[in-house]
C-alpha cells in the first residue's frame, strides 16, 4: 500500500496573469515546465493560459473560460489581480488535504495566504525583483540624479497602495522565494529573518540559447558588446554607455542596444546614443542570435531580481559583465566580470581589459560554455521543487520522500 510519504509534492501554483506571455508570464510558464519535469503534482491557477503546459499539469484559469477572457485593461489590473486572488482562495477552501504547498505571486496573494494559514498549508511568495521599497527608492534616486522623470504609469513610479499590499503579503506568507543573493540582501536589510527567505533561481531555454562553437575571440577585430532588455534607468544603460565610450574598445567595436527605451531616458543619453559605435536596434525577437554574435553582454543594473538575460548570455556564449545586483550566475574572473553598482570606472577597466586580453576573454567564454547547462529552466525547476520540500519541512508538515 502506498503511504503519503511515497508520493510527490502536491503544488497549487497561483499566477494571476497570462501564463506564457512575456516577461514574468514567461518566467512563470517556464517554472511550471521545470516543476513538471522535476516530478511535482501540479495544479495551476493562472489568470489565463497563453501557451500549453506539459501533459499531466492540471490547469484551471480564473479569468478565462475557453477563448473568453476577462479583459485586464477594462477591469483594471489591480482589480483583476484581486479577483484572481478571491477565486483561488474560494477554491482552496474546498481542498482540505489535497495540497502540500502553495506558490503565489505578488499583488494577488493576500486572501489565498490567509485561507492557507487557516488550513495549515505552507505558502511561498515569489519575489521576481528586490524588496519593492528598495526598488522604488533606488530607481527613483538614480532617475532624479540623472534628471529623468518617470511617467506615472511606470512600474517603478512610487505607488503607496501597491507597496502596502506587497508588504502585507511579505508578512503573511510563510516564506519568500528569492531568486538571488541580492534579493535576499534587500529583505535582510529591512529586518526579515534569514529563515523566511528561501533561495531558488531562474534559467534559460537551452533550445533557443546555445553558443556558436565556431566563434573564437579574435584580437584583429573590434569587440561586439550587447545590452538586451528594457533599456530603463534601473538597468543602468547609461553606466554601460559611459564605460564603453571611455574605453578604447569603442574605436573599432560596436555597442548594440536591443530593447525599448523611455523617451526621456533616450533624450538624456542622446549624445552617447548618437556615437557611431552605438547601434540602437529597438525591440528584437532574435536576442539569442544577437548574443551568439556578441563577445560581451553587459548588465549594469542598480536593482534586479535575478538578471535572467545574464544566464541567457552565458547559455549563448557571450561573456557577461554584470553589476553586483545580478551576479548569481556571473562569477567574477570565472565566467564573467562583476563591478560595484554604478561604478563606471571599474566597468570601463573591465571592458578595456577584455579588449586588450583576448586570451582572458576566451577563457571566460569557455567557462560559460562548459557550465551553461547548470542554468537551464530544467535545472531551475529541480531547485524550486527542492525549495518547496524545504518549505514544507520548515513548517513541520510531512515531507514526501524524494522520487
């Protein structure tokens, strides 16, 4: 007879947006795929389903039925998130003894967390970014320093209602799922106990991101340096451009920017963006190919949850130059180079060093290629599954045996 400890963890995964769309919706979709591969027994409550999930994953959308969807914009995003949370909490009330752990996402968790607490079910809350108060304060301080006004609808424009909601979620959940040491640091600095902070991680799709093994560092040509993603103040693109133009590498190299850019930010950087060595590509759908054709990938963020593009760059064979906000995969002088946040002088020296020392560049690139499979979504899913088991154990619930 099979006992409870012989079974896999039964996971309720609550995600209030369109699972499989862009940005965090893609992250959540990949988490579901990775958890399924790790053997979790998954019940997923997305707001809507944008892409199919693996066979065996049970999906019950909260804001959609078939092709009919409640329009988020018409309802209002925060009301839509609250409705999702309400629906999940009501469904959960009828599921006593059917769930071992609940995974929630920000701004759509309070009711679910309260019901789970009454039912004695361990809960984890995803933190795709640093502590929200830190994120608001750091981004606004840097925006003010360089003279860029964030529009009211910008996700880093201060919203007291969102901050209060999220800070209550931080307190209500049993554990916070932090994808990086930097995220953990921002919570520790605000008094959260270390035992409440569980570290997992994100990954990359190794079918899309893979290196060009025929490409080798060539000292006879200039460097190609890439930034990809939302070219926003928080990503520190202005730091990267200043470092690039201060380095001799710009004389015969190319700096590519792939991603949208706030007009006020672009205006502030207009002189640097106009330099002949800088190519602004706008939004691109071929980022993995751009990474394969690049020598370096730069991400000088002032705030970050994980730095997903860093592992995509590693997977594609582009050596990362990252700030201390995004270094869980980028290891200094091992597979990349790390600089203090906002330290343009150090970043300049690092670009110059790799421009002048192609042997070092080649060694760092080979380490990226050698270790790349440590950072796939499949590996991340296995880590997340083990974190669930840690959460259940810490709550004192019965932990099913590893399968």
